[in-house]
């Protein structure tokens, strides 16, 4: 043992050790409070011992403030342990407060401001005196079952064995002290000296750690009558050597025994009690007469266990270097594999496999040393929530799930602050006061759930409350006040967008700035911090029902699976975390899948439109190069742009003359015939947190695990990179930052204008319509519901043909009849003299029809009211103000039906069939849609009954004989799903067909609908499909 | 300006002969494969792998707005430390190491062959050439606009 130990080192070791104790104490105390009178002795002892050893160490090191607090806390714990004091909320609060102050004292480095301990100390003393006052209060029913007090002393301990914290002993050893076990035998003791006298002697030259008297460990200090003349064992620490002590204390040589250090490596400490001093926990528990543990002990047991699972502390620097080594090994392996594959030597195969295996295992093992349970962070919330709830006068039931889910230390650490902020937000703003809750028909105690679980290689953390939800109206006001948005913008924003406002810097919805929240650290900071560790953030809220915040996190940061792509001879890595799916569009199908609106490219993916961006454009690498598979030579790709094959001459002007001259139709066709796999288009569908987009890449290479390395300071401003990695051949590949790209390319703004996607996570459904804005003349804006459109084609005037007096165009080998809106409605006509026109294609009676317009302007999401009187006319459903202009909503069906009435009979809409006159209930809150649906239902020969919401609909159902229900989903009072559930719950209507009509499509929404008992899930304005479905269900 | 004589590593960037105090230089690398970094500041040539560390390479010709180098000319990369990281300076060729007498070093002119004087700490005058001693701080100032 080193003779000279730096005091600083001892102090540091003590601080670390004590802080570790304190860390666990909080949860233990909370568990004790929860268990109430039903004491968990084990847990109480644990806290007692922790306080005891802090007190001891602090006394030794002269940290008086710490010592006094720990001492008072120890006394209080002793009372609790002896069932003289109930662990009530005030008692526990005083202990928690004391633990906090001790923590602060220990954390304090150098000469910070002095920490005042009078308040917590007084609180502890007050709790203590309260216990000592006679009264009916403090005796718990379990006190009878606790160990019998020894020698009638109230200080006597029910725990029979010496329990000294190993770490405390280690600390003493570190400071150069010897640990000795002394035997006190009253018979051999000189002059009949009592135990107390011996201890008093010893106290002058060392430290008594514990005394065992007969079968009992007794608390210090020992007073004279105690124990009397019983033999005792004393655990003692001193700087004197053994011989000197024997002489000094007048003990026999055989009565003093040195305790060897348990292990030579002192830095590895396990919080176990010293074997010689107290044997193990198991024996300590054995004589305890208490019955089987109470069920409430669960939480306490967990934390007790986690403190004793033999974990060891490893220097983070060491871990970091191990990580770096593992990273290097991975790279070497990659290099090796590359060499191996290029040489193709068979004998290398075994070696290669071995290297591969070892590397992976090493990587995994080392990664796992960095893994920590997320419970480390979660458990702190018990206290946060408890204290906050008390302060705010709220009742909150906290449920924590998945604390055992493990994540990289770096992530866990980075997670603590943002999560705390979110939890505080939920308690402060989310959950209402008990009275308010009761008024809202909710139980007085709010439920706050914090969950962690694995999902597809990620960890998902959810914070769910059943509180008031986010008040989007208030968000609007705030945003208005801050001047980030104007009233019109806000009014046009759907709910989903409004919720995103919460990420604006400086926006807090709290009515006033409280101590709890609204301190300027806003959700924007939380969002930024989570993004930094690769977290993807989502928020869903329903007013009056609660808020769900979902955070998707990677398991680790250092080594990530990635997809390698190449462009213009360079390789780029895209983290798999962000990759949703890979879409390969064969050359022949590019036209149908990829669309172009204005300057933006879009990809249609299962009915959803996503913004599409070319990687080449992101990187500003305009010259496309590809590797010839035969020669390996880099060649310039002949195909210029993906969408150019349907671009007529002249459109290239938008690209500032960078494009090659149009090769003419012949050559274009020649290109189109190319069918080598190289000419298919690869699109990566990427998730950038709040939305998705498509990235068009040249060549997909491989999936690889890559080691992330940081980029230098000069490149941090680029935004589109998340770092770099080294490939098998030693070259550097850049890692793309998926969220950064969307920001730089401003894709979010584009995505916001696209049809709302039905979020998987129970996002509030909205009645928003996605509208395609078109015009024939600059003065007149028209809108077409996007959901009814199958495609938008840009055509050149030359493609128009006139057959039988009607416009047509050749399209995919068939003739596509073209209509102008002006043929049915009084609107400005299409300028057929223009070089370029757009055709909006939609299905009609089993075939396709095109509506010819001069120009496509934009796609907008629109949810405000539609006026269906002012501009109502054949072919026009109504009008609305969109983007500041009066816009007429085109009724595609009516346009065709007006111009070609005889075509209607090809559709399902003709009034015919067996269902004539049957009663259909239309439940829809929007007057506009209600009228629309009733109109075409009655046009098809049925008798519609209308209702404004589920409640009204239900009443109609009771009153009338209804054959089929058509219901909207999102409605006030009683929504479509609940209405369906009610219908299904009633035996009278068990077989009544229910068709849900909505303005949104999506698998998740449809699943929910089916779950509620909906027979069919359709789009509101798709009258053909609706009528067809009605027919089918009524025939059944 | 430090008073004593210094050892300078000399290298060429276009017409310009640059000098760098030898103790700033970590090592000199033959030009290896440089990975271009699209959207990087104009003066960044790209990044290289220096024994597992990603090093940003600054093209001195671009930084000094000199004529660009012929496409396949081989250059050399002078690796220097900038705080926590290493940065590479791409030069045409590293020519020599000289011991410069302090008396031969003068304050930099406002500009040198059209290159802004702030990039230089001083001018070392020799019989048949002028060596521009680089001001590393100014040269490596991060410019992320």
C-alpha cells in the first residue's frame, strides 16, 4: 500500500463514492415513502448505511457540513427503521432535501458560493423532534415484527451484523490507514476496562468503523452501560501499525487482526459489505423475522438490486480508446475483405471469416460496455414529478416502463436534459389540476407514462400524458405575437403544422413564466439537442385528451449501419436509420412515378406524394458520371434528367442553360428503349424526422457498417454532412446528413404543401383537402381535389389531336379524351395556342379522362370553409379563398357529365340497380361535403338523410329505417369511429353497412377504421367509388 | 514578431514561395486521394484519410486566388495542427528547409503578387527569391459563410 497518498485523491474517491450512494438514495427514499407503514427493512437499512458511511467519511475528511447533514439524516433513518417514525411525505421531503444539499456540497469544487445547510438541517431536526414527541402518530403495525430491540436501547439495531461499506474501507486504505479487527474480551481486559472506555481510548488515534456486541451490531458512540461485560468485535481504522496499537490499547497480540485488502485493484469497487465485518447480505436478511415482502416493495427491490449487481466502473477514456480500436479493426476488416474479394484467393477464406467474426464480436462486446439502461435517466423523473406535482398542487401517477432498455452512454447522457424538460412540460402545462380534471370528467390524478422500447433497431421513447393537450389556438397567438407568421398563414395551417410551431425558438405556451418552465429554454433547444444525437422527434396532441411525444433514437452513435451510394465517382454513406425504403423505378415507369410541379420533382409512392431531390443537385455535381460495368471506366451519363423524357423542347430553359440541347423526338425514343439495369432509377425514401422525402441517386453500392469520424472545423458549416468514414480502400467517404439536406434544399417547405400523410402514431386526423391549383388565365385560379387525380402530364401543343370535334391526345397507346373546364363552367378558356399545356388525368367510368388546363400552379393543403353558393355552377362545386385569391373548386365529374351526359351511364353513378330508394344516412360535419355527398347519393337514386355529427347521426338512426351509413371520421361531439363503434355495439344494427369517408388516405387510418367496425374506407370526393361501394353493400 | 532566427519549410503555391516555421509542420504527405466535399467553402480542396483521421485539405492556390493547378498535377500536402485537429495545406511542391536569419525578415506588404497581406506574417528576402511566411491563424480562420 502506498505510503503517501494525495489528500486530494482521497477526497475525490470519497466524493465519487458518496455521490454514487446519493444517486441511489433518491429512488430508495421515494420507494420508502410509497411503501409507507409497510416498511421495507432492506431498503431502509440501505439508506441508513449510505448516510452512515457518508457521515463517517465526511468526519474523517473534515467536511463538517456534509457530516452534520448526514448525521441528522442517519438519525432520522434510524427512527424510521425502528418504526418510531412513519416515512410520511414531509419526512421524506426533508431527507430528499438533505440528500440534495449533500450532493451539492460534494459537487462543489473549489471556492463556489457557500451552501447554507441550516434550512435542510432544521427540517431534519424538526422531523426528528416530531417523532420523539409522544403521540399516537408513529408506531407502525409492522413494528412488532421488526427485530427485538437489544438491551432495551432505542438505538439498538434490528440488523444483527456489522455492515460497513466496502468502499468506505477502501477509502481508508487509500489514505494509508490499516484496517484492523479488534477483539474485546472483558475477562482479559486490563483493570476491568469497559467497552466504552476502550472505544474512547481508540477514538483518539483512529476511527472506529463498527462494533459488534454478541450477535448485534451497535450504533456509535457506545455509552458506558451498553453491553456491560460482553465480548465485542471492533472494526477499526488507524494510521498506527499493529504493534504500536497493541501497546497503546493494551490488547493482546491475538486480539488484533489485520484485514487484508480484498482485492489488489482498489479502483474497482463493488458496493458490498466487507466479508469479515459483516458477511453477506444473505445472512443479514436471514434472521429477520419479517414476513414475505409486501407487494409495494417492487420498485425498491429493483433499485436495491441494481446497486449490487457487481457492476464495475471503467474509465471512460479507456472505453473511448477501446471504441477507437474496435473502429480501426472494423476498418481493417473492411480493407481485408476488399483485398480478399479482388484477389479471390480461396485459402484466405477461412482467415477472412475468422477476422470477420472476431471483429464483430469485439465490436459488440465493447459497445455493450458502453450500454447503460435508460432507467438511469427515467428514475430521476420519479423525484422530478413528485416534487413538481407537490409544488403545483397536482396529482400525478407516474408510470415508467422499459427502464431496462439499454443505449449508448453518450446518448443516455445527452438524453437527460431534453427528457427532463419534456417531463416537466407535461407536468406543468400538460396535466391539469385535480379540480379542472374532474370538471373535464377525468380522474383527479393525471397519468404520465414514460416508456422505452425497441423497435426496428431503434429505441423509442414515449412521453404520454392524459392532460389538456397542446392548445393550438394559444400557439397561434404566440406565433402571431412573435411575428413569425401572419394570421392568414396560421389560419390555413392544419393542426399538424400548428403543433410544429412549438419548436419555434422562444415560444412557450405557459400562461406565465413559472419557476418550473418557461425559462426561455424552449422546445427548440430540446429539439436541437435530440437531433444532435440522431433523435427523431414527433408530437401528437389532442385538446382535452393529452399529448404524446415520441422520440426515436439510435442505439449507438459510433458505428452505424449505412447504405453506400455513389455519384460522380465519389462514394457517400447514408445512415440506415434514416432510410425508410428503397424504390427502384424501371426505365419504362419513370413517367408514371415521377412528377414535376413547378420546379419541384415529386414521387408518387402508394398514393402519397413525396418531394424528390437529386443527390447530384444537392451536391452541386451536375455532370453525371457512371462507371461502365465492363471497362470500369468512368463515363458521362448520357441521360440528362430523369423527367426529361416527357419534357418537350424549350422546358430546359428553367435550368439556366446548363442542359444539353434537346436531342429531338427520335433520339429521345431511342433512349427510352434502353433497358439496361443501369438506366433504372434508384430512389431512397428517407425520413428526416417530421417528414419524408425521396433522394435520387446514381448507383447503389452496398450496406456497410461504418465508423463515424468527425469533419474538421472548416466543413461544419456545410450542413449536409454528418461526418465522414474511411472505406476499405482507405479513401474517405462522406456521410450525408438526411435532415441537413432537407433543410439546405428547403424540402420541408415543399413537403408541407403536399397532401398530409397519415401519421402512424395516432396523429390527430384533419379534414384537410389537398388541392391542385391550376389556371387557364392569370386572373382566375381553379382548384382540383388532388386525391381524385391519377396523374398530371405536361404536354406540348403538338400532341393535341382533334377527332370527331373533340380534343384528344395519344397517350400510352390509347386515345385520351380531353375536356376543358370552360366547356362546362363559365371560366376562362384554355389557351390552346400556348406551346405547353398540362393535362390532369383522372378515372371516369373505368377509363381515363384528361382535363386540359393552361398551367399547374401548386399543390396546397386546405382545410378552411368552402362556399358552395356564390360560384356554384355546373362543373364548379364552390369557391374558397386559397393563397389570397378566390379559387373555384372544379367538380371533375360534373365537367364531364355536363359536356357528355351520355357518358354517365358508363359509370356506377347511373340511377339503376336494385338499391333504388334505399335510405342512406350521411354523417358529415362540413356543410359543403354534406351537401356534395347527399347530392350525388340522391343522383344515384338513393334517399339521403343527413346529420352533422355522430350524436345527431345516431339519433337519426333511432328514428328512421336506415340501410347504410356514410360517415366522416373527424367530427365534433362524436366522431366517425366512435359512431361506428356504437352502431356495432347495438344488436339492431350489427349488420348495417358503414362506409367511412375521409379526406385522407392511409393504411394506418384505414386499419383504425376497420378496427372500429367500418366496412369500407373511402375518399370523400371519389363519388364513383362511393356509389359503387354503396351498391355492393346494399346488394349483399 | 518573434525575435530569433527560425527554420522555415519552403513550398510553392503557383508563383508564390511560402514559408512555414518548421515547428508548425506536423508532417508532409504526398498528395493522396483527396475526396472532394461538395458545398464546402471554396478554398477547401477536400478531405484525406491520415492514418484514420479525417483531415481537411486547404488548397493554397484557391485560398490565394491564384491560377488553378493543372488537373493531374501532383502536389504535396503540408499537415499542420489547428487546435484539436490537423489541417492539410495543398502546395505544388515542398522544396526546402532553410534557416532564416531574422534580419532578412521584413513585415509583410499590403499585398504580395495580388495576395492579401493578412495571410502573411512577414517576408523573408533571399538573393533570388522572396519567401512569404504564412500567418497560420489567419490562413486557417474558419470561414463558413
